[in-house]
C-alpha cells in the first residue's frame, strides 16, 4: 500500500477550493531533484512526489533520473551499479542506457528491445538539478525558474537543507506570510514598523507576489549586521514571490540613506527557498541566502548561516507541529482566514486549480 | 488521518450490545485531565478522548482547558505562551482569554471578535482536575464523583500512574473482576477463601457495585501487613464500584475481631482508580491507595506503594498483551462469558447504551 | 485492525492469475512451526499465516500448537504456564488439555466442558516440527514433505534462519530462479557455463521441478572447495524443486570424472529451504545445507555455513528491498516476464489456483 494512501483516495475536486495537504500534488512543474554535488557516479535514490527515483551521472557528467524500480522484478536500481553509462540491475543484470532503454538482459539470447525503465527529464543549473515528474511532453526547459544569483560570481550564498514532515502547501503559506515574524522569529526577522508597512499583493498568472517598501527606518539585524549599517536609517524594499510550487524567492534591497564615504549605498539579499514534496506529508527543503556584498567575508557567512538556520528551524518546527495536529486530531477543523492570509490563499487557489487541471477536472 | 480511524468507522450500534474497544467513547462524563500539580503556569498538552487539549492555570490559579489547536492555522496552542491570563499563539500571536474568545489578532486592525477556540469545562477537586469532553450543556458539577478521602487529613494516600496501550472497557472489566487475583497477582491480593466468598452484584442506574463479606478469616498480606494484624482473625467487608467511565473505587473494611488493648478494631482502605481514554486504544491511568490509619508511617507508605505498583503493573501488562492480541489477530474471536463476568457485562452494557445514546441511537 | 489488512480486502480472484504478495496465503499445507529444539516445556509464541500460535511440549515430549488467545478474555496463552500437560491461562487460570478442551475454570463451580481453544495439527520430523494451519480435516500426515537427509546419519547439515520482511511468493520465485546467481551472488554460486546450460522445467501436479546437467566442466567453489576437487573436471547434475508452499529443495550431484585413488567419485549436496509466512509480507525462513561426505570435517562445516549465510543474506536483502519498493511505490507496476521466469510463473500460477480453491472460487 502506498504511503500516499494515508491521504484518502480518491480526491474529488470542487469549485472554489484551496489546496491543503490532502490535495493531489502538482506534477507538471520543475522541482529540485538535488544539489549538483549530490548527484555523482555513486547512484543515490530519493523519493520525489511519491515516486522513488535513482539519480546518477553519465561518464560525461550528465545527470540522469530513472524510476528506482527495475521493470522486471522491481529491484531498486539504485542498489545496482554503473558500467560506463549503463545502469545494471543488481538482481538479474538487466542493463539500461541513460534513456532508460534495455540494452541487454543476460539471461536472454536476444535483447528485449521493447523493455525500458521510465526516465525523468532533468536540467542542471548548478548548484541545482531540476527534475520534471509530470507529463514529459510538457517538460519545457524554458520553464526552469531563474536562479542566476546562485552561480553568479558577483553573489555569495550560504545554504542549508531540511527533511521535513510537513506539506508543501503549508510551507508555501508560511513563506508568503510575514505576519508570523514577530511571534515565531522574535530574535531574528521582522521589526514592528515593518509588520505595519503596507503590503501589496498581485498575481501574474500562477505567480503570487507580495512587496513592501519601508522608508527611512532602522534595518533589522539580519540585514543590518552583515552590512555593518545598524546605526543607519535605510529604505527597505522587499519582494516575496511564490514563483512555482517548487520555489519561493524573497528579495530585499536595503538602501543606506547616508552611506559613509567610499561605501556602497545599496545592499541586496536574495533568499531562495526550494521545496520538493517527498510525499503529500513530507518535503525536501533547500535554502540559500545570497548577498551582493562582502563576498569573501567569513564573518558575514557565519552570521547569515547561523541566523538563517535558526529562523528556518523555527519554521520547520512550527510546520511539523501543525501537520501532526491536523493529521491526528479527532475532529476536523476549518481554519479561519484573515485579511493578511490573502497571498497564501491566492497561492492555495492556484495550486488547487493546477492539481484539478492535471486530474482532468474543469472547475 | 485521525489515529482514531484505526477503529473502523462508522460504528453501527445494535440492540443487546456490550461495549468493547471499538465502541465510541462515552464523552458526557467527568474525566481526569491531570493531577492538580501537573497543571500550572507552564502550558502542557494532553490527548483526552482523541482531542488534544492544552492545560494551564490563570494568575488566580484557576485551571483552564482549551483545544490545543489555534482556529487560524492549527498551531498547537500549548507551544505558545501565557501573558497574564491571555494565551498567545506561537505562530501569529493570536490571543485568547480563558473563556477561549479572541481578544487580539496582531496582524488585524480590529479584533475578530467572533473568533474563538473551544474550551472545556473543568472542575478542580484537589489533588485532581476533572474535565468534561462532551456536550458542555450537560457538564453539571454535581456529577463530579466524590473522592473526599484523597484530600481529607484523616486519610493518607500513596499514588502512581501509567500510560497504557489498552482500552477503558478492558480496564474497567479488569477492575470489576476479582477472579483473576490468584492467577495474575499470586503474590499480592486474593486468598482462596476470599475467592470463594459470595459475591453480590447490583446496579444503581449506570453504577455497578459488587460486594463481599468474608468473616472470621486470615487477612491478606496487602491489608494485614500495613495494619500489623497478620496473626489475627478478621472480618473483611469489601465493595468495588464502577462509579463512572472515569472512576472505579474499591473500598475495604478490615475488622480485627480481637483487637489488642489500646488498638483500633477497624482498618479502612479506599482504592481509587482513575481512567481517561487517550484514544480508543490507549488510556491515562492514575491510582491512589488511601488508608485511615498509620497516617505518618513511612514503612506503611512504602509497603503499600510497592505492593500496589507491583499488582497494577501486572494488570497493565495483561491488558496491553490482550489488546495487542485482539488488534493484530487475523481471525475475529467472540470471547466466552462465564457467570463471574456478570459485573463486567453490566458495565459493558451500560457503556454501550450511553455511547449509543450520545450518538443518537435508540436501542 | 489486523496487520493482514495492510493488504486490501477482499481479494477477488480472476482467471489466469499469478500469485503475488497480495494473494491470500495457501493454508492447506504443512508448514514449519519451528525447529524441534525451539519447542520445549517453555511455551513460546509465533505468528504463523497471520495467526498467533502458542507452542509447547507435553511431559511425554509431544509438540502441541494452540491458538495463542484464551477463548475467555483473549489473554495470550503463551504468557500462562504448564502444569503437567495442562496449559493454564495467566489471567483467570482457565485450564486446557493438549487437545484444547477446557478441563477447569477455577472461578466456576462446574467445568464449562463446551469451552475450548483451537489446536493445530502438528507432526514432528526432527529436527523440524510441521504445522497445518488450514482445514484440519485435510491434515494428512502423508503430505508432510520428505526431509530424511536432515536426520540421516549418513548426511551432515549446517543450518541457519532469517526473519524476513518479504513474501513467500517472491521467496519461492527467487529460489526457482538461477539467472540471478552471477549478479546477486557474484562471489559464491553460479559459473558462466552453468548459467548457459540447458534448463529443463516440468510440473508434477503442484510441484515445479527444474533440472540441469553440465558435463565435463570446472566445479563452482561452493561445491568444489569442500569436496577438495577444485582442480578437477566434473559432471554437475542439479535439480531444484518447489515441493510445496512451505519447502524448496535443491539437490546437486557432482561427479569427479577422474577421482584420485581411494577417493569417492560422487559428491552430493541437498539444500533445504523452509518458508513459513508470518503474514503476507513477512516470513520465517530456515535453511539447511546437507552433504554426504566429510561428515566430521569442521572446516567443511565452517566453509559451507559461511558461504550459505553470505549467499542467503544477499537474497534476503534483495527480497526485502523489492517488497519495500513494491509496497511504498506511488504507481503500480506490472512486472515484465521473460522466458527464464517460466518456472517461477508455474509456481505462482499454482499458488494462485490453490488460494482460489481454498477461498471457494472456481477459476
């Protein structure tokens, strides 16, 4: 029985819905399969959107993703081995080329050429490898979200990851919601003035964007300390973006209103949150905190790594607690919504409509 | 998915039934939420009848029980904090007064006054705090079972507790059944003469009472040793009472037929068993062994604590083994009943009828 | 809820089917309950085909198998005790003779003579005790598979066992399949010549037999090393037999084509695989590697024990990985079959038809 069947099947879509952890996952989307450095000549396996995937590189270095299940007797292919670019099953030695086609079955006098293992489209944009778990005909590389700052030499990133018992809907809701900052992250992000500044919300297709501009105010520590401008007044322009079910970006521009002689006025931070559902109730989560200044400053690295880890761990704890409550509670609860939940509700409506469309529903 | 769904829903009541671990729990009843000392200014959570409850005290010391789930985004409120008498959610800072009404939502310009979290009626009778998980309109304080001996200075108690993987039906059956004493508790309770003495059974409404009188016989060690009358002949009068789904009391009166000069003739023991289902297959269990003599005798305390713990642990083991057998067995078994099971069957019929009535069935 | 309900009930048989891990278990069959030495005056319990069984010996040494669940209050009888040949329940002292009939219920003035606990037919063929979990009217001792070599003084055996998270269908398939030898067991069994030798397959009723003859070739290490004939040319005659759902035997005869003076020409190995499903997804597995030469040679014992343990552990790992993949995978897969899978498919068809017949289906 599939672990996904923890969620009651079949799911019936109704008009006017908002996604939650029971909604089928959006599959027609580029998700992260892993960091570039995780995928190598040593085959690894990872569960992505409920499917076990084996990941490896060809001799030429191309990342390959195949279903981690031999089509003959369901042996996990990641337990097999690579011979050149050929993936050899560990049970009967069935051989697959990088396109998934069987090129030899040792126990057979002729090659069963119609045999194959499913492969998944992958695209590498270092330091990330993206995968498409949905309809392969829709796997357009042009849809891979831009993350140029992660490899741009004019930017410097610190990074980390979590394996969470949560759902991607709640995770995206958390990222689009800044009203929790003073309560869940009292030590790190969010100042009272910021929480009160006007929030603008807009949709661009399936993308939900919020932005704020806070003028002539003290910077929060997480930006002001690494920039070394805690005693200054700044303009703070920020944008958070549900770019896709797989990625949320948060960009901040801090403008020192009276820069010291010889110092820059503008400090930029690009935060990248990458979310791949493992199942409907667990996710792989990678984060990057990138800046365009003090590129070689180990103290800034350490400060931003520590502060990010602390804040994201608070989010991880909260989201895991919530899913545990929701799943084990005896009585169903229909959560209340308030005006500040609007960005999250736009995101949840979009996820719901995309999942329904993939399932062939017209809402 | 709720853990309660381990039990196949929906349950259909049929006439003539006896409760077992699959029968819905009786909710209209005062159950123990915890010991008085467990509930403080530090919020705790406890699962009671399948519902997570957050427990704390106001500044004035009043115990408060609220559903451990914020109505906004299901954050467990026990992970929040108290500011005075206000419970503050740890996610978005939503504030609730002790009646459960929202008194502030920081992200909103006005208070969403129609928002609230469910609270549960509680009554403190030290050293116990009782809670009503059913229809609040029926939560009559007059229905709280009497346990005055637990706080009466003329009595002294030793106490303990267990978290058990068993069901409250089997637990009450075990407590109403004395024919297991010589087999499950060979070292502690039950003498052969006692087992053979006449048992009287009666019902008073939903209460099931059994009593026995054994005249002019040797006392069992568990009573005779702390009283210091092991060499005497005694009359032994005992009553055991299924007082409610939450409490079983066992009272014993030992009468020394030839008391030594200057010594009392009557020794009384009141045993209190308090049972709160956590789910249909796990329970919180607290016990008290109270006596009306040697109130300051540390040896008597130690003896009664050790003997009780040993005997109740034997019951806990047996009941856990049984539920494990019942739940994992491939084939259903309809247990045989014998004449000595009558008190337990009266209790099980009562539980069944109460559960059916709460579910709106007329049997 | 029964653990067996992990498999979706009810199972519907369709014509043309092949058993897999979801097919109901064949119950009308002698299975191993345990080794003779495991069953003693100390009662043990073991789950066999989804049913908890208590196993003990009478004073006369006869092995007895009873359902591990008292018919009165479901107490596990293996937690009780033996008084002579009487099994006494540990809860209320209910007493059962070796036939399962109640001979005393201490709390009752008369014996409830119609009360009994289910017993299972058992037959001891040292070093094994066989049990029949199906219809007792069909439990014909003549159906106990022959394993005389396990107790014959002209044979010597080494042995081991595993508790596996796999299903008996996949286990039997693995045993009937020799094409995996070079890939899963590269160090131990299977030479390239052997893999290419002609395989004969035949059915005799429900028995599936494969055999091979490889002439004038080098022996594989697992046979040649203990026989001390690694430098010789041999004829190798081998037969593997799905003898029943409970037992697979593999017999090998190695004939030294030029035996040294005074040495034997024929070396025989009988491998016995004994498989009892614990549930549909876990099995008890015992193996014996028996030989008819060097009976007192400790080095041969050690070599064969080590080599067998290594090879079978490779099988155990593979089968456990496969079942984990099959059970947790989000998408159903219909495994491809190739010509060399024929023996396994005959076995799977036979298991399917036997299970259907037991369930009353006519396919």
